[in-house]
């Protein structure tokens, strides 16, 4: 009798079993290993859950978790069933092995080995493919949630008349389903074929039929399913043409249909769909015909058609119809690409205006008016936040274990008169490398937070400082005092705060008050409670730190703080957002708030050209330091919106997400998927809105697209005659793009200055100025986000040329020569470009680093207007020199004051005291004695105030005497 189990019956070899003691030991070790693995997995899950609950975003955790579990279970089970059923069916349809050929005799030993473990092998194979397929499907949770919650865009593509949401939300999910179907069909086919071969249903070398009728029918059905899925793929490929990327020599990276797509590929895909559907039916028909002849012919026809219709025919159309008259053929599609790209990146409302570029001279209008216009045109930010970070660090660090970022931020605060002023701001954050003694307690319990926000006027230096050129601090000291008033100065969450801290328990933290150092205990509600031993064990495992489990420094009230950078926190609570590379701080309502811009993006906007965010957001700042990062390095998108503004409290770490773009369908989709996570725009307080601004990374993406898409004429776009490029940063030799600059200025036609984000363009391959672009960056403005572009129509020097002309100025050359031998270096600040009177005013602060103060100090200002360059001590002097008239200069005290000495004895004594304080301060700086330096600075301030008050009183008396009044009289 044949053995349907896979081999002849007979006695089997007995295998020796290990002793009972060995089996018990192995079992115990195995159980312990499994328990350890399970606890490690539990620790990761449990700590994540505790963290999300602590920040009150547990719904994000649960929604994401259940989506992943659901997808894992459903698609893992489907794949396991697809493979398992085909193996089971192939085994069930195996033929009796009556005639033992040489091939079957060789396979017999495998059948004998498999026979006792058939069920276990089947379970193992199905479980393995199920786990792999489930894990892959779980990674598609974003695609699933967008498909389920998709909101219409209200815009339709020009080719298929379908809403954009089909391409953004539906098509990606259909493609995933199709890919999963292909994988299931292929794995099922392979598993079935191997099983049929193992049990004799398929024969390779045996005489007679190569396959049994049962195997033929089974495999043909699987092949039919594969071909049917290919038919569906051809049909979806038709819609995929609207979001397909290709190279187009006239436009570079191209997205959407072109002439050859609409007139060759599209009909070809439709024909191939029909052929594939017929071919699938022929495969299914083998269940009755029991022959492979027709389906093989059909499959061959499909392959031949794919080559001829899908490949050769479009090539012929491109060669003989398109190329001889490409501009005319492609014009309608170029027009569609331009329109879609401008909409997708939010640049469709940009106003492009021609601009002379040649400014008015003293012959065309009075010099006094030119000088007055220069004063009022902008608030010239000479304190460059990209340069003065080390200056803040040296003058305001106060303690070695604090630090300031290399690149500071620009904000707006009101001065004593209530006038809004561009301000440079930086937070004094913790620097673990500066801790006197590094150990686990100091690193994680004692030194836990930074202290205070330091601000300085963006438009002027400190007239009292020596050496001249120091920032004019409006908030300084430790604790800080100044224009910000009372606020919570402790910084537990910041850009430099990477380590975890354990606070609130028995171990006290280092802190400060007005009278000096003290200890404190964290009073905030953030972090996870470690009083629970399960929590402690979980974090000990999660952080690979066993001391968390048994340390006596942890007790009642102890809380662990982690994920402490603003970017990390926003990314965690909103994993569906793309986060801007630069969070910036603001003091709002007595709290330091980190403001984080976040974007919704898509790769499925039909006809809109794609861009790689990592490339378009890179510039000289991202290359120079690792603080300001690029966005989503390899992420290709063709739709972006700054749809969310987020805040992170620097003290308690609370995260709030605010809906900023109320029309964005992508954000509405995510808000439907994660309800109650994003607050309404109306909930943004007026005080917070005053500090919000237009994000740099979005602006950099838009300016990159504007280099080509400022043109709306298809013929001009095709010719590429007016392509721009973003110039390299002229202040260094690194050949990286110039960063955009925040600046309050008046664009042509504006009556008042607007807080703006600005950039320049040069013609492609040329150094002269091609265009100037500015966006209203003030979140309180009604015109927020409006883009203005000045298309320069005359030969105007570009940034690199201006920098070269400044370097070649005789005064600059002499200044540089004088620095030689003083161990000092020249540092160029941001080259600001300001449109004025049909021309451009270039302004560049020049710093000196080295000598007695090894940090950058503002020393000179370079100005160019109408190709005339001057290099002076102050901006006021530069304006006087370049316009030949004096005016009310911007607030720019001279760096080298030359005033007659006062004869007032009180003033003289105060100045002597100030000089002594300066000398003590310089000596303290050299020694690194920050306490002595702080005392000297206080003495300096008191002495200068005394001198100022005495001088003012003397002038009042003198004025009263001249008018015949007694000092006590009132007018």
C-alpha cells in the first residue's frame, strides 16, 4: 500500500533523550529568558504609556497602538491564512506514490523527516510569514488612518476630474493593498509549488506528466490571481500618472502627466488592463480545461503587449510627435504643473512686481529726504543672532555649568516706551560638561535645569560697555532682571537638555535666588512618578540604569523627566507632523514658552513638483552647527502647510498644539483621526500670538520653488530664460545657501514697517541681484503670510558682489591691517538687503573677535547704496557719509565715543569709579572668576547711573539759568 504520509512504514531509529536534571535546567533557563524578554518588552510599552499619560496625550498613544495592533492582526492573519491554506491544500491534493522514480526516491527521505512534524512546520511557517507581514502592515498605520479619516480638498485634478484627496489619502492605501495582495499571491504560489513538488504533484525529471491535474488546477488559480492583481495595478497606474515623477529637461524634476503620458501611456495602461483581465480568466479556466496552453499564450501576449504598447509605443510618440514640437505639445501640461505647484506650496498668492533696482540719487531728490528715508525704512538689526551667541555665553553665562546656543533667536518685545523692538534672545541652559564633579547624582539629581532668558536690543550696542560693541542687554544677570518683568526662570525643558533628570524627591537641586545659590525641589507636575516600584523597575530597564531601582536618592515624590527638547516632545505627541528645525523661546504671561512650528505634508498632490525637505531647508547655518537642523532629511513632498503652532512650557514641559491653518484638509484629516489633540486657533492668546512668526523652513522651501515657479507663462517656463537661484552666504567661504533673515522693514507701497522674513535671489549662473523676496512674518498682522517679490530689472550687484566690494574698500583694508598682530579676527555679520527708493540698501555689521575679549564685538558697519560703499563706526555715521546729510539715526551709539569730558566733580568721580569697575571686570574675565565679574558689572552700572543722573541734573540747572529761572521753578 502506498504511504500517503510521505514514506514507507518501518522501524525508526530511537534518539537518546537528555537526563531529567538537564531537561529541568534547560526548561528553567528557557522560562527565565522568556520572562526577561517579556519584561523588557513590557518596560518599553509601560514607560511609553506612562509618558504619554503624563503629558495628557494618552489618546495619541492608544489610537496609534490600536491601529498598529489591528493592522498587525488583520494582515498578519490574512498572510498566514493565504500561505497556510495553500500548503494544506497542496498536501491534501498530493498523489499516491505508487511508482517510485529516482527523483521521488531522493525526496522520500525529506518526506520521512517532515512526516512527524507536519503540523508544527505548518504552524511555524504560517506564524513566521504572518509575523513579518503583520509587522510590515503595522508600519502603514498613517496610511490607514488617512484613508479612513480623509477629508476632501475641494480641488480636482485636470485629467481624471478626481478630488485631490483620492491621490493624497486613497491611492496610497490602494497601493498598499495591492502590494500586500501581490506578496500573498507570490508566497502562496511558492509554498504551494514546493509542497506539490515534495509530495509528487510536480515532477521535474520523472517520466510522464510534469504535473498532476490537481496541481495544475491549484497553481493556475494562484497564477490567475496574480495576473488579476496585475490588471488592477495597470488600472491604478493610470491614476498614478498624475503623481508620477520624471525628468523633464525643461523643468528638471517633474511631477504629473506630460503629452506622452496622456496620449501614449494612459491608453496603453487601459489596453494592458484589458489584456491582463482576459489572461487572468484564461488561467482560471484551467480548472475545467486542465491544460496550460491558453493561459501561457495569454501570459506571453500580455508580456509582449507590455513591451510594445507600454514601452515602445510611448517612445515612438515622444520621438516623432513630441520632440519636433515639444514646447507646443507640452504647454498645456506645463501650465497645469505651474498652477498645481504654486497651490501645493502656498506660493500662488505671491505678488511679483518689477523693480528698477537703481536707487534715487541726491540729484533726483533732496539728500535730507534720502537720509530720512534711510532712517525710517527698516529697523536695522546689527546684532546678528548667528554671530553673538559666544558673546552672550561669555558675558552672561555666569556659571561654568550653563551655556547658550551657538545660534540665538530673533523676537519682538516692547521697550519702556511701549514701542515694539526687534530683540535677540537666548536661554541660559544647563551644560553637563561644565559640572565641577561628574557623577550619577550630580548629572541627574543636582544639576537639573537652566536659569533665565537673556535679551538684547537687535538694533544697537551698549553705549556703556567697554570694550565697545557689546550687546545692549535688556534682560541680564542671574537671576535675570530687566524688561521681561517677573517670570518663571527655571528651564527644565530646552534645546540643549538631552539627559533625563529625577526631581521632586529627597535629593535637592541646585538653584538661585537674588541672594545667591540655594537648593530647591521641583514643584511642576510633569514627568512620571517613580514612587511605584514597578515604574522604577521599568525605567531601570528602559534606561539601562539599575541604580534607578535601588537608589536612596529616589523616594516619595520623585519624578523622572525625559524627552526634554521641544522638538522631541512635539514629535512624540503629534507623530503625524513634520517639525521645523528651529524651536524658539518667548517669555509670555510670566512663563518661558518654546514655540515650535509644525507642518502637514503630502506626497500625493497631482501635478505638483516634488522637493526633498532636507535639501531645500539646508543653508549655511544648518551646515555650521548642529543646533539648527534640517527638516526630514530624505522626506520627499509636494504639498506643505504650516498648519500647527505648538508650544512647550520650559518649566513644566506641557505641550499644546494649536490649529493655525484652518483650511488645510490634511490637518482636518489628522484631527479626525486624533480628536481633541489640537486646540482651535481662537484659543491662542493675544500675548502668545505676538511672539509667533512665519517659519524659516517653510520660507526656505517656498523660495526654492520660487526660483522657477515665479514664472507663470508656459513658454517662458519651458525656455528657462528667467530662472533664479538662492545665492551662497557671502559672509563665509563654505558655499552654502544664505539663510533668510528676520527684519522689520517697509516694502515698496507700505506705510509702516512690518516684521518680515527676507531673502535674495540671483539669476541662474550670475552674481548680480535677480530678485528680493519678503513675507509678512508678524502673526498678529492681517496680511500674515503674504509674499512679495521684487523682480529686479537693472544690473544691481548681488550679495557676493557687495561683499567683494566691501572687502576691497580702502577703509576695510586699513581696518584689517590694524588687526594684524593683535591676535584678532574679523567676523562678518548678516548682510541685510533693504529695498529703498527704487534701489537697495545693503547693511552689514562687522565684528572683531580676539584680543582681550575672545568673543565677537560689533566694531564697524558697512553700507552700500547705488554702488557707493562706506565703512564707519556706526550706522548713523555710515548714513551721513553715503547720503551726505545728517538725520535722526537709528539707535546706534558710536563704538568709539569722542565727547568732551565733563567738569562736574560728581560726574568725574563716577566715571573714575566706572573705569575701576571696568578694569576689575576685565581682570576677572581673564581669570574666569565669574562671581567677581558679576560684582564688577554691578559696580559699573551703579557708577554709570550716578554719572548720568549728575550730568542730567547739571544740564537742567544750566538750562534753567539760561532761561532766567531758578532751579526749583516750574514753567
